[in-house]
């Protein structure tokens, strides 16, 4: 529970930070280049046109032995890892796809642009541009991390 409270606190802090527009990590182009209302391609962090809908909530994954928490509230998104990466950005519909655009405070570019492959009441699957690729998240209910995640060593 302490981790969930800490992540919620971190989201509040990053929610107050600037979403200063451009993302210089334009590595891979988005799967669809036909976007009406967006001027750039690839890593352009244009604001999604609608609220996140089904994406909204707290999601957790284990990637590379680290817990990854993705929190989406309305159009705002925050991502935190046990390795110390903190990212903020946007999530929602864009050019007929559900997209997530993040900028990390430490310059990490593993999760700058993500396309949602599927989402339901328990699972969110995202393909991140770049080397990270596909990542699967489980919905965290009631502010608690899902069971089965390796959280025993998080307190240290």
C-alpha cells in the first residue's frame, strides 16, 4: 500500500509539471501517418483529442525485473518504475488510435510513444516505439497493485 500511495503522490507532483510540447525522441514513426489535426510525425507529442476512456486507471507491469506503474487520469498520464524513472504526458484517441505520449524527467526514451494494442477491464497491452516493444499491464483496483507482482523488495 505504501508503494501505491507513493506512486499516487508522484503522479500529483508530475501532474503539476510542464507538458512542454515537443518530444525530441522522434525515433520510430507512428504506424499511421494519416493524422488530421497533427502537424508532426513519429515522436510528436501532440495532445490526444479525447479523454482516455477505457485507458483510465492505474496499471502495473513487471518488465526487466522492475515494477512499472502507468496511471492515466482523463487525458493525463504518468509512468513510474522501481528503477526511479518518472514520466508524464498524455493519453487518448489520436488519428483513430489510442496513443500514449510520455516525457521522462531522467531523459529515458524507452516509453515516449505507445500505441494501445488492446484494453479491457483487466489488461492493457501497449506497443512502445523503439527497442522496448510490447508491454502488458494489469489493472490495479482500489489503489492497490495487482497480486502476483514481485513487490517484496520494493521497500528497500
